[in-house]
C-alpha cells in the first residue's frame, strides 16, 4: 500500500529551499531538451531508491553484529552450508589473485566456522561487492526484516513513481550488488509497505559487475528487449557509463548523502534529484515553463 499523503516528511529528502529551487530549475531545463522514451526501468538501490545511510548505518552493522550468532544457530542448515561453500570458493579465488585472504577449510568444524567469521569480517571491512558475501548478508538480514527489527528505507517519491510507471504500462526491475534475496526483503518489508508487486524482476552480481557493459547487455537479453528500451537509474556515474555503452538510456540520481559529482560529469549525463524529476524528463518536447511547473 502507498503511504498516506499526510505522512511526516522524510529527513533523507530534506534540502534547503535554495538547493531545491536550483535543482528543480536544472531538471526542468533538461526536460526541455531531453526526452526519455523507455518501456522498461532498471533501478539501482543504494543512493537511488534507498538512502546510502540506511545501508551503511543499519544493514551493514546488523550483519556484522549478528554474524557470529547467526552462524552458530544455523551452522547445520542447507542455507549456511551453501553460503560457506560460496565463501570458500571466493577465498580460494582471492588467493589465486594474490588478494589478502583467509583460507576456509572444507571440514564442518568449529575451526572452519571461525575461518568463515574472519573472512567475512575482512571482506565487509573492504565493502567488497562479491556475490558470496552478499548472499550471506541477505540471509542474516532476513530475520531482522521478518521480526520487524528493520524496515527497508525507500525515499517517499519511490512508491509514488513505481505506481505511476506501472499504471502507464512500464515494467520495473532492480539491479543491485546486494543479493536478489536481500533486494526482495527490502522492498517487501519497506517502511512504505510491500512494494514487490510493482517489480517484474531482480538482478544482482550473478549477472556481472555493475561497471561492466556486458552485465547490462545480459540483463536486456534476459528481459527480452533491446537495451535502448531500458532506462537505467543509478547514483554512480561509472555504472551509468557502462549501461550507456550497452545501449541503455541512463539517468544519474543525486540524493542527499550521495558522492559528489564533478561539473564535468554533470555535463556528461542527465541527472535528477528525485523521481518527480523523472516524470518531467518523460514528458515529450516540453517547453521550459511547463516542465518547471511539474516540479513546483
């Protein structure tokens, strides 16, 4: 369900009046010269639909603080056995590539469990975007979401935009370095309610790295449309460049707390500060005055 219109303003969206006016004018000006024609939308999560602070100040600490207890409680389950196998394979690959690592034994022992703990802590400290780590983190977060300890953060304009796009006949997808399982949990247990019905599919690093153009080609092929029919939205210009090389349309999201973007990078790509800006960019051949009203 969508959040009521009387909700308290989201602190993550707090911007000064002068900032909001300048950003609105910039997006409005772009809307007069840029027309987005996409039937499929591919969204990044961190810094696009969801605040970076939620990921780094809520999700990551929860996984770190509950790692030992989660492994102890679930050590004999098929899920953890699968996670450990994936981590072991990654640790061996790290060794082959001369990356500092902790080798994980192949015996189901207390010693192996400690090796898993040591390796996972090493990789979390580096914030590595690797499938094996993200898979385990997603399993740890599952209990937090289901118990209500954690509610997935989404910006207030996200459920509104999702509904508008789907009502227009668009198909929406997620592409994040977080595991598909973790993605589904975030949107199912979001503070705006269950948003999963708006989403037609999910992609993670099993489709490839997010700065590799081949990943976006793979996703377009899986969706079954030409890359040009897809609009990719991300807070990382490196990811937008990769998607553009694959033939997708791209928009850079500028949210509070996101990394600073240079003026040269801003000149390279269309940007929006919220999904109201996306609505403006979708309007065909709008004059500046009309497009500006959409953001007032």
